[in-house]
């Protein structure tokens, strides 16, 4: 049983709670979007009043007062920034041995390996998110390791991105690494701001809990996303999303873009995760029924290493 994997955690169990997760994300997006739209509006107001006060024919008390008033409102607006799920708290928690503290002993080395990888990327850290999701941990792993979800589930957020081919698969002691070519076939795809039309993406299963997605950008720049999926019990799990990049863009801008992108993709994930949870979970983890398609090679490797039953999933196979 996995009931003690996370302590002091409020677990959403009812169907109403499951839908509340999606409502909460929608509300978070709306609040953040309104706040961001307000920033250029108030900046325009400050610039307008500043021009009127100092670049007109003469400086008047009324114009200066208006500039001060608009400036105070603008600063207040910045301080009203909606609370984000993004923080470095989960990054610190991983380093301080808190998040993985209750993982079964045979898998404790997964903790140190994840810590080392996140430490390597520390200088490129942009933002992170933490979510408690009312779905089995296996559903999240299945979803993360299934390449087809990039085309199907995220067709909107990724602008109908296409997977051209799986170019390389390499098994490792605790997981595996998969390289595959992706194509942005639309010239209007917003992802073209950061990457070429065709690039080779890398998906890595570091251990039973950690999946990393590496996306090349222009030149030697890249974007890395580390997903840590940690079971709470048989029906709930924690999802940590840490995003890194060495792009030369201002970090506040990247932080906002990555934060919104992560929430949007999670919103797309939720209905699919709910469908997976409604199915018999053994259908996903049964070795005899696992697909041997190239797009599922990492999940096949996961099953080969960590078993096909609920009791054995978190224990390495002999």
C-alpha cells in the first residue's frame, strides 16, 4: 500500500473534488491573464501622464498629481499579482530530502539521481509548479511516456505538432532515453519563436518517478522540463513540474510564458487522466497487454523494470 507516501496531505477523493481541480486551474488562468493584460494598460497610463507632465509646454500641479496617482496604482497592481503555483519550494524540498522521504527503500536512489540532475540545471531554472491530482500515479506515468499524447491530447497547445519518427532508443539501468523528431508544420505556430520547424526532442525516464523532456531551441539553447510524479495513495498523486532554459529572454517573461504553458497543458491533460483512471489500471500495467509500438518504448521499459501489478510497480524486478 502507498498510503504513507505523502503525509499531512488533503486528498481530493470525490467526483466533485476531481472537477474542482479543473475549476481551480481555470480560475488561476483567468486571474493571471487579467493581471498580465493590466500591466501594459497601466504602463501606457504612466507613459501618457509622464509625457503630459514633463514634455508639454509647462508643468502643472494637476498633471504631476495625475502621474503620481497612476504610478501608485501601477505599483499596487504589480503587488496584486495572483498567487502562483510556481515556486522554488519543491526544488528545495527535493534537495532537502523531503519530497522523496517516504519512497520505498529500494527506490531511495531515485531521490539522489533526481537531485543531481536538478542541481546540474540549477543555473537555468525558470519556474516550477506543484499539483495534487486525484488520479493514480500510474496514469500520469503512462501519459508522460506515451509520445502520441503530444499529437492528440496537446494538439491545441502545441499547434498540431507532428511526430515524424522515433530516431533512437537507449535502455538505462533505471529507465531509458528516447529521441524523436517533431515537426511544426504551421508557419504560424508560436513555438517557432523558440525552435526550428523540425528538431530532435529527447524524453528520458530517469527512474520510476522522474521524467525529463528536453527540447532544442535555436543554436545551443534548449528548454528542459522535469516531471516528478509521486504517489500519495492508490488514487492520488503529486505532480511537480520544474522548467529550465538557457534562452536569452528576460527571466520574468520566460517565467510567465512557461507558467501559463504548463497550466494550459495540464488543463488538456485532466480529461484524459480522468478517462485513464476510470479504466482498469491493470489494463495499463499488464505486461502481456503493453503495446510494442515505437512511441511506447519508454513505457514498455517502465513495465519491464518495475512490474505489472500494483504491489510490484514500485519495486525493481530481479
